[in-house]
C-alpha cells in the first residue's frame, strides 16, 4: 500500500489511463490502484487540482545579473545618493516620484501608470542576512529560499509543486526558453521548459511501426492524445539524482510529449490582445498570456530578462533594461485585462542582488545587496512596502536589507497561492499585506 | 594511485568508451585498431597526437571594424548612430558565426581529439562570452591559448588567462586600476577557476583585486602592463603579506591544498562520472598537486579501472557540441554553418564562444529538458534526411547574469544572408529555411549489405552507439528494418539512422 509513486508507476498510469484501455496490455486492476494511490497522496498533501480556469497564477520574473535598485527606485530626496553617484545618478527633476522620497527611473513610466492605477506594489530593501555577492550563489539562495550559509537542492517553487500539486501533469510549471531554473527543481515534478514549435515524435511522415518503436525506445508507451485535457495526467518519478542518465532521458521524453502537445494546441487558438514590445521579454510575456487564457493548468510561469550585471558604463544599458521591463509588463497587463483574467495573475520580479551604493571607476556599479521587488496584478494591494534602506548606515558600502525576501515569498505562497508557506520555506516569516 | 585497467579487460567496448569520452567518437575501423594496439598505446596516442594542421579562421584580424566603430562615434544624428551600431553589430556577428563554424569543423576533422575536448573543457571552465567581448579576434586568441595549454600546466594556463584580452574584457580587468580595483576577476578567479566558494574571504577578494591592476589591452588587442595603473602596495592575501602582483596571487592560490582537488574533481566529473567518492578525488589531487601538470593526470584517469567501470558507462549526457560533432564525425551527417549553426547550438543549449555566464555550462543532466530533448530529436531527423532546417528567430538570452545587454544576433539579423536578402524584414514570425544535403549512405554500407537488414543495422549501430548496443534496442531497430523492402534504399537507411539518433541511448556516452 505504501508503494512509492515512482517512474514505473507513473508510466504504468499513463499506459492505463482511461483511453489506454485500447492498448492490449492494459491491466484494469492497476488503473484502480493507481487512482487510489493518487487520491491517497492528494489527501495527505492537500493537492490543489488545477482546472486551468479559476486557480491563481504566479509569474516569476527574474532580472538576471543583479538589478541596480537605486537607479530603478531612486531615493531622490537623499543627497547621499547624489554624492555617491556623481556621474550615473538619475537627476532629481527626472525621477517619477512615488512618495516624495523615492521615485521611478523615468524609463519606468508605464510602471508608474500601473502604480497610479493601483495595480503595482513595490517592496523596498529586500534582501537577506549575511548577503553573498556571487551571482551564482546569491541566485541559488533566492531560487532555493535557503539561508545564506545553507545549501538546499530544491527550489522554493519546486517544493510548492511537491507539496501542493502532486500527481498533476508536468505543465504545472512552465518556463519559457530552453533551461529550467533552479526555482523549479523538485523531488517529483519540476515543470517543463518550452520553446514554441516543439513537438516530440518520430515525425509526421513516420509509419505506425516506426512511431511505435520510437515510443518504446523512449519509454513512452501511452498514446499522447490520451492525456490531453486531463488535469491528472501523470505521477512524476522520484527525485532526479536517483535516475540513471537513460532513465532521466525517458522521463523527459514523456513529459515533453504530454506537455508540448497541449501547449501547441493552445497556441493555435489564442492570440495577443495588446501590442507587446519586440523584445525577448515582450515575446515571453505575450506567450505566457496566451497560455493562461488558453486554460493551461499551469500554476507558475517563469520568465527572465538578462543583462543587469552593469559593472561598466551602465547609464544607457540599465535605463534600456528598465524601459524594456516596464513596456513588457504594461503590455502584459493590458493584454490580460482585455482577456478578462488580470485578476487571476500575480507577477513578482526578483534579482539576485542590488548593487553597491557608490559608483565604480568604470561608470558602473559592482555587486551589492538589497534591492526592490515589483509585484503587479489585477488584485494586488498597491503601494510601497517596507522601509527604504538607509544611505548613511551601510555595511561595507552596501545597503542593509529591511525586508527578508522570504517574507515576500511567504505572502505569495500563503495569501496568493493558498499554500502552506512555513512548510515550503522551512521557517515562519511574517507575511506582508500586498495581497 | 588508482588501480590500472588490466590488459585482458581492454576490449572494443573499452576503446569505444575512451573514444567518446576523450574525443568525439571514432570510426569502427579506428576502434578496431585501438582494440588491437592496446590501452597504453591508445592513451599515449591521445596524449601525444599528430599535429592538427587546420589553418586559422579567416576572421582573425586584430582591431577589425575600426571604421565601423568610428562611424558609431562620429554619427551626427540619432538615426545615423542606430544604423552605424546595427552595421557594426551585424559585421561582428558574422565574424563570430565564422569562428563557431571554424572550431566545429576543426573538432569534426581533427587528428587530435583530446586536445579539442580539453579546449572545450577549458572554455567551459574559464568561460568568456561573445555577448560581451564582441571580438572574434580576442575569442580566437583565447581559444588558441586553451589549445596550447590544453594538456600542459594548469598554473601556466591560469596566468595566461589572467592576461588574456578576452577574459580581461569579460571580467572587467581591462578597466581596473589602482584607485578603484574592479573585483569581478579576482572573485571569479577563486570562486570558479581555482578554489571554489567558501575557501577565501571577501577581504581576500579585495586584496587580490589590487594585485590585478594595471592590466590593459593595446590597439592590436594584445595584453600590455601599465605600471602606473598598478597598485604596488602591500597586500595581505590568504594570510600572506607582500607587495604581490597577479602571478604571485595565482601561485599563492595554487599552494592551497583545495585547489588541486577542485580541478581534479571537475576533470573526473567531465570525463568519467558525476559522483566520485572523496578518496578517489584525493588520490588524483595528490598527483596533480605535485606540479599541476595536466597530461599525467589525464593519463591516470584514462588508464584507471574506475574510468572503464560499469558505473561510468553511458553515465554522461553528451553536451550539444559533442552531439553535433560526433554525429558528423561518426555517422557522416552534414553539419550546417553560419547563423544556422549558431541557431542550432542555441536551441540545443550550448553555443561555443557564448557560455551563459562566467560559471560556464552546468552540464550533466541539465543539458536535457523537455525543450532541448524535443529539439535534439527534430534536429536528428533534419540532419539525416537533409530536409529543411528551420530557424525560428528565437531570442538568445542567457538565463543568468548576461554580462551585457547586447541583443541576440538572432533577434535582429532575421533570415540570414544564405537566403534571399528580400526576406530581411526582421519579422518575428519569419522562418529561415535552409536545405542541407541528406546523409550520404554509401559511406556507411555496401551494396551487398543493403540486401541484409541485419548487416545494415549492425553497421550503423556500431557508428551511432560506438559501444555494443543493448540487445533489446538492436532487436527493435532490426524489426523496423525488416519491414522495409530489400535492398534497403537510401531513405530507408536514413530512417534507421534517425531512429537511432532519436533514442535516450544516443544522447549518452
């Protein structure tokens, strides 16, 4: 009875899923057992079955490279800002003031509009104790939600999948692009990475015997049509490290067939209802909007924008990045508003760290610590949260964080995703009130 | 010392295992020869190969596009500047595509596969990206430096890389000076290149950054030391005080016992398997620590019983470069060039000269996810059948820490120069269709073989899988072959090759 839902059971489940009865080796008793196993697991973990129609959706947006928070959310009323950044500051009269002390970079005007419409919250001074200034380590800390001196293998969203989405199909998490972020690393279900136009199969011209052998060699033994539309498409295998390389490949082939067919079907019947900027981020968000409106049972989407590692001559490049971010988010918000689903979506940005307060000799900024996070969505409680870090009381030239990033995650998990945050994060953090 | 593989355990399969790991696979006749000559002779052949006479790429001219750069500087209108920038970007991208193509071709044909495999290893280790460096000359120079020291001395290589103009741009060493030392290189030198995280302090980073000041690049894109930009003061680094320069910092680093372990472990994981036990690594590190010579370390690895153990077999997922090169080298499929090759590598998840960040590629199972596996299978069919190769203008975007905001070459240069210039409309839905010749089948099988499905499957399996395939896998492919009319036609054989390439087994070695 305490049989683990391993790779074998998962494949058997797919083989024996309702329509799988057409395949000759179906064992009806196994169907029953698999369902009871699923139900048992669902009961234990409060599985949230997603229908694709009404569950809340989170979009995690990574600003990769370390966003210079001080030139995005500018403390323009503080003379120390202008003293420490003599050449790369945002002039006081250009800043889009939010509260008389801080304001947005002028290239973020579309986000100022969202803020004014009450669709955007800004969390100031987000970081963590004993900050690490390595891109990789700090990204890992943000992605796994660990303490700075602890190493955790799974991602915080991956643990959400494990805890709340057991037995759901692999599209529960979708990342656009060809790399899965560590945020999604899970014991059971890691979600999928997708690029448009991909379908896994032997090819349209293949005859039946070739297609069958292809499926067998890849460990795919269900007819892929069987699972389309079903929200309990698969039981996922055990944690990846225990799989051999070949087993891991078989599992991925299965996920690809289950996931990409469904996605391609949605892309055929949806289109954007806003004009997106022709940037990589604009394309990603446009795609995500279509998948949401098409009813993909995805809880968490992951997108990213790179280029924030501005050590050198940062003025133009950083402003452009912020402009691209604001334009893309603004289009996303109009698109989802037109589609009538903006109320179901929450976008959360993060970056591995902010940057040093003082500019460097190359008219750029080096790796620092705390930075703001931006949260937008149809039902977000707008405004500024947390205190802006002091520019006079620094730790070795760096800002001291005022909000722990895991308090933000706690808010998102508890209040938005209705998930047990303390179990997923392993600590209790007081939630904020932006949701 | 690790125990050596005994003579009677050296077989065709061990030779094939070595060929895939220490290189990019070999032809069956070469593997027969290796089987016959024994392990020692084969390992020596890999470690002391014949000269590779590939000429340098045509794109390697220092300070190229100086005129285009001037046009950007001197543009009088914003539109003029945008145009000049675009012209410079496109010209630079074309050169970088040429460089990627050049190295791919070299790996395909080289008589010194281990040198190229180690060049690829060092490229991933001392990662430097064309996204930021934007000079095919600098990246080619760096590639030659990796090749020159591929099997040489790690201390010498590390010092050479600290003065390498590509690296100096990538990690901002070229703009670091005594008053404001830039810490980027100093940090990664310890975190990623030599010691690993946790084996030094933030203070060590600050102090060593001072020692790497005064490094400059001249207008011929060569290293130059500028003494008055150098901080010659006293520095305390890893508990030792002195007026250290950069080379001395590297010497002090390599005296740390953990350094030899860090590199030995990374090499073992690259060549053998991902989870070595600590005793094995300690034995390798003991040897490596003596003088940081790479050749004896590799000789030990490739001669060890552990390297050929069942645990090591089929345990490594081929990286995209190996997937592409090995398919060309062993099966003879035609490999695309230019921007198409760039796009192929991009969708497979590894573009040479464009690592995603300074950490290089994560490798291992992370090569494979639903998107990359789907593309591998689509590509296999296209390479073999020679049907169209479709480039979707996918935005190139490193997942992490892109060091510059330079847009992807794919994002702007829409359909490439290989197709009609009238399609240069930068539309995001435009597809770039390139035709490649199909796999030449006559190189794989004789007319006689074509009458016997089993002979055909045996011959192409030997090339595709190198080692003897799993009997079940063999039988299933044979079953498909037996359904086809005899003698087997070119396209029937191509179907079988594609089927083999579209299996989990083909993705591993």
